[in-house]
């Protein structure tokens, strides 16, 4: 599994996969809040008009209408942008979807800094943290288009609340069409012995580029994709770290409460090692192009390389 | 010695008097048995069951709150006649032996803090034993402080965070309608949601109001328990919340107004609301917070305070006695 040049956004998988599922006879519906075109749930509505409900600009109602639809026996997906689809409706997700353990899949798009020019108000960087903290909620962060398709299918196959985080920007292809996502499994994309780079979402591609750059310097990095943020693939992550002895996490999300925090919690409890977290360092985003933003906020491949250098230096100092 | 002997006597007397009144009501509404066909008579007697059940439910509510030591009597008592009419007046199609029957009508208590009124109705109906009411708000009880659908049969969805029930009800009504494939009444279950008047200050309620009218949800009924009191004062004074009927009409809802403590009127209006298929119906029920217990009526401080044992005894005196399960509980030393 290596990257090729075929770029596609994770959100592009959303509407398409819902149509496929409906074609297969799965009773899926989508509820969106005036962003059905952007999230691509509109594709489901085009194929099956009764299966898309657009509630207008009303995200709280969106979540609870989906809750009601799930109570009638349907598998209900919600849309909107991640910033509104989680933050604006957090109480609805908490007190209705999660507390009642309903078959509602919170699957907004446009998560993270990759929304780009829309700026800090729209760049949702705390959603993993919000969703991860909720009892009964499971969290998936797919890293490419095929992973997003697999994540949606895994969400459908799993009763109860699931959060699927998707983005607006095109990302390099990492997986083939036959990829199947599993709970609590990390995927070793590149084997190595010197450092573990655990990444999710668009940072998986950056991590692979960083590994190439590190190889040129003689550092053999292991890159693992961690789409299942909750439940976390503890065994897979610990197995990799036992081999490499140190870890760098990379995510397009705040270092507070996201993948980096989850791995830090895991290693602190089970296998204390040096760790560096690449992610948003407790700040809002800003307007800009994706490449500019990745560099500006130190989320690009060179930033991951620097983090690897730091973590290995700390390892060596203590040896 | 029976500490509440005199109260028990009063209860029997009150019940006897109520039965006489009910018979009178039935006679007035549908004539004598000879003057009507059997079905009307049966329907009228079923309807007349609700006030008796409402009385029992009020006693249950006071008893369970006294045992719990916390909870919300005011809004439970204001909604008692409404909920009794839904469950015992022949409005809701439901069966306690089949709480997940797909064909059942749904009731969503959006004002989840009035959980005691829902628990009283479910227990009186037979969803679970009356004696379980003594576990309200206790560790490991199925009777959580606010309704938890994961643990208690008959609770459709967990509620407690205000403003969400109407959205849930709307989604459910839409789902049932599309699953049923037929908008004709009788084919699709009706979804009833009970909201507090203070609750409609939540903006989400109006998102749901717009949505439901736009979707022509003819199987959705919102009942507003309009007691004009919320924790911090009168709804009409705190946020100028008046003209609720006009507000719903302005959003293209069919609106019915009713005295929320008049069983016969309530039954008529709720039946009409269920039969109306063109769109969602709002039933604005004028109620008195704490209804049935003199010292609680229209008193804001009884929103979220449990009665002491002595206060409960006074309340039982006014409500025709204490529930049997409660006296057993007291005698068993579990109070």
C-alpha cells in the first residue's frame, strides 16, 4: 500500500457510499442542514428523494430528527460541516444520540484546517476530542477516499452512535477499493524500526512523505494509520512502539483530546516512551491555502521529520 | 395503629364520589345505556377511566417524590391529566406487554423532568410493578431522575435536556410515515410529544416547529403544558411568553386549545388532534402547576422540590389517600 497520484477528498465518498448502501437494500437515510451539496449527501437525495431530509440551517434539529428517524428503524446519517455538525449540536449528540444509544452516524465533512480559506471560524479542530469523550460514541478518521467509504460501511455495520470525520480537501490515494476498515486495528503502511509515526486523516499522507525524507537520512520509520481513534487499537500501537521505542503522532486536530492525546494516555499507562505530538497547538486556524496552512501550523511532512528528530534525540540522551 | 387511617377513609369516600361523578358525566355526554349503541358507551367509559387514573397517578407522584427526597412535583402534577388521558382515555394505541410493537403510537416526554408523571402512567398501566415506583432516583433504579430509554420499557427515548423532544418526535413521525408508505390515518402511528411552556424558550423547538409544518407531519401532535411557570418565575413575565397558540399558528400549525385539567374536553381535543392528518397539531393545554395539591398549586417553589413526609400526608389527604404500594413501603420501614 503506497500513495499514488490519484487525489480525491474523503467527503466524495459520503453520498456515493450511501447510494451504494441504499442500492444494496440497507435502510439508510441522511439528514443535512443546508449543506447537502457540499457534504455530498445530495447524491443520496438525487437517487432516493425520500432518503435525504434537508432541515435547513438548523443543526440541533438535524441531529434530533436523525435520532427520531433511527427510532423508526432507519440508520440515520447526519451532515453539515464538522464545526456545526458536532460543536453546535453537542448537547443533542450527547443527551439524545449517545445517552439513548441510537443508530445515528454523525458524519460531517469539512473537518480540520483543510477547509482552508474559510478561516478559523470554520476550521474544526476539537471535534475528535468532543466526540471521543462521549460514552457510547465510536470515532473513525479515514485517511483517503477509499478509507472513507470503508469507514461509512463500518459505521453502518456497527449498531449505535459512530462519528466519521471527513474533509473537504483532496488527499492522495493510500488504499485500494478492496480496503476494509476494522475497529481497534491500525494499518502498518510502512515498516520500520527507528520510530513509530502514528497518524490519522490527511496527516497519513504527510507521515508517508516524512518517512521517505527520514529514509534519506538513514532513519527507518514505521508509519501506522490509526483510523479507529475510539476504540483505540492499543495492541497494534503498542506492538509497533515496542519495536521502535518512540512515537510521533500526527493529526489535523488539536493535540488536546485527539489521536496524540489518546496515544499519550495509552503509552503513559502501558508503555511509557518518549512521544511527540504533531497537531494544532491549542490555537484556532486562519485563512490560507492547504499547503500554506500545513506549513504555517507545522502539520506538514517537514514538521513530522522535525518531531521525529526531537523524539529520537530525547531517546538517545537517556540511553 | 394505622397512622393514616383517616386519610384512607377519605380516599375511599373520594373515589366513591368520583365514580358517581364519572357515571353522571358519561350519562350527560352519551345518554343512558339504552339510548346509545354499545361502542359509544364503551368509549365513554374508557374515557371516564382517565380521571380515576389521574387521581391514582397524583398519589403515586407525591409518594415517589417523598421517598426520593428530590424531583419535580409541579410540572408532573400539571401534566397528570394530559398524560392520564393519553394512556387511559383511549388516545394512545399501546400495549404494555408489547412495548416495542411497531404499530404502537409513540409518546415522548420532552419535558423530561416530569418523569414521575410518565413513571406513574407506565406503572398504573402495567409496564412495571407499582412497587418499583419507590425506587425513583435511587442507585441502580430503572426510574432515573430523567427518563432513560435504555433501561425502562415504555420510555421511547431518553429526555431531560430541554428543547429536543419535538425534533425527535418529528424525525420519528417522518420515519413512520415513510415506512408506512401511506399518509392515511390508521395506517401510520401517531407521535405525541409533551413540552413545557418554559421549554419552548429553547430555540431548537422553533427549528422543529418550522420543519414539522414544512414536512406536513400529519401524524405529529405537540402538547404544550401551559402552566406559565418556570424555575425563575412566570414564563409570561420572564420572557414575555404569551400567545403561544398564535405563535404556533403563525408557523402553519393546526392549533387546538383546551383546559388541561378537563378530562372530557382533553379527550375530545386529543382525539381530534390524532385524527387530523393535514399537518402537525399543537394542543395548548392551559394547566395549573402542582394541580391537585393545594399548597403546591401555582407555586413556583414547587417546581423542583420534594414534599416532606408530613407534606406528603397532607397531599394524600387532598388526593383521597396514599397509594397501597407506598403504605407497604412505609410499613416495611423503607421510607
